[in-house]
C-alpha cells in the first residue's frame, strides 16, 4: 500500500487561495459589470428622457410658430386687402376730381344752341354726343372745346342732320391730366 504524502501542502493551499481569489475577482468583476451596465442603462434612459423633453419642447415651439405664422399670413392678407381698398379709394378720388374737371370744362365751353346728350370716358379718351341747330354751331363748339385747357385735340367724328333743323354730332377728345392706361381707371360717366 502506498500512501501519498504531500510534502508541499502550501502549494495546495496556494491553489485553493488562487481559486478563491479568482472566484472573488470574477464575482467582483460581474458585480462591477452589472453595476456598470445598470449605470449605463440609467444614463441612457436619462439621456433619452432628456431628449424626449427637448423634442416635446421643440414640437411645442413649432406649434406656436405655426400659429404665429398663420396669424402673420392672415395679417399680410388683411394688409394686402386694405392696400387694394386704399388703391381703389385713391382711384375713385382721382376719378372724382377728373370728372369734376371734365364737367366744368364742358359747361364752360358750352355754347347757346348746343346740347350734350351723352358723355363716355374710356381711360383718358372722352366721347361726346350732342345736338346743335346748325353746322356752324358745331364748328364753334369744337373750337371752344379746343381752347379749354381740360381737353386736347377734339376731333369731330360724325355729323348727321335730323328733323330739319337739328343736327346730331359725335366727337372724341383726350382729357388733359387724366390718368393714363394702367395708372388709373377706365370709368364711364353718363352725361347730360
């Protein structure tokens, strides 16, 4: 029978101690790994939550900006509408003064025996129809209109004898100081 005798028991204890130290180191590393993993998980969860809060803030700010943009667009549309109305009012005001000048010029140049029947305006062009007793009165009326500073180049378009002693005439002329095409308006005025 043989008995084994370990002459170096310290080696066995050292091996046991190394196994135990290795197990403790392994358990320590596992605990450090788990703690590190939990720490990273907490950090990333905190970062994700913080990012979600920033995203929610940005979304809220975008909503407010969209509301402000809609309000601004409404204000711009209202401003444009008001500018258009101001332009129309300005054109009407200019047209009113032009109409007064035309009517004043027509009444100042009107001779006895001549009657205006119709007045039409298209831009700065005026078309006048009237009646006179004879051709001489029509010619004098044409000269009187030519000397009025409101009218430029009156041109007789047509003369027609009616009812024996009445003559119907048509003439065209340019209004001086009237807004040109594209600047003002093209209103028609009914005459007397």
